[in-house]
C-alpha cells in the first residue's frame, strides 16, 4: 500500500519521519478511522487521538501535546474548523496542522491557511497522498491538494495582476490580500525546486 519504487527496480516501504503524537478532529467516523489506520501504518506505536467535536478537541489540547493535528473544516457550527486551527496554532505553535475537507471550496481553503494550517487535503485523498503529505510535513514543508492549489494560485495571480502604483507593492501586502501568512502555502509541494515533480 505504501510501497514506493526506487530507480533500478528496487523498492522500499514508504516511511516518513514519524510524528510522536497526532490528534484527528473529524466529524465523519469513516474518515477518522481511515486516518487512524494510515497513521498506524506510518508510525506504529505512536499516540493517535480521535475526537469528533470541537469541545473534545479543546479538552485534548488542554491536557496533551501534539506534533500533528488534522482538522475537519466542516465542523459544526460553520467556521469552527478555522477557529480551531487558529487556537491550535496559538496554544501548540510547534504542531503541524492539516485541514481536511470533503470539498475544494475556495473560501474554506483561504480560511484554513489564514488561520495557520500547514497543509490542506481532501478527505477523499488516497492513502499514498496522505503518506506523501506526512513526509512533506516531517521535512518542514507544507502540502496542498492539487484541486485546492489551483484556487490559491489563481488568487495569487489575481492579486499580482491588480494595478500597482509606484512604490506601493510589497510581498506582505499581497499575502495579506490573499489572507496567507507567507508564500509557502501558496506553492504546491511538488512544484518547489529540489523536490520530485
């Protein structure tokens, strides 16, 4: 399932640097169970906590420290996903946060990154895509589902295409218009220099 072919026909089991603890905040039990299985294969023996609500997530964040947090962007009420991401970023700034969604909605993606997410995956992503995301995060990168990446790149292009008065352009101003903290989330992981395409 996570077997990756290497040059010359050799193969190896795909194991990124493991995270020590993970919190999965997901209202859909089937998605939560699948993430738990994937994390169990990638990092056996590590602590994985599954909770379906914001209240339970808050209780876990008050008592435990997590290296990796998955957040369902469809948490109820609407907006709770982005709010939770911001709170995780504030109380556990070292944590890598992956937003999860069953849609590539542009506003959800913007709100996730504006709140401090380091990745965005669709809940229908293949197990191998999730594994790739974890490897990228373990190496200090960010990951963006290609279907979401097109929205972010389009917003960045729209912002850069706006008329610019002399001396009025600064990169941080463009990022503010896009509601992004830096350029990193706006660049799909596979398109960055030095990484396989």
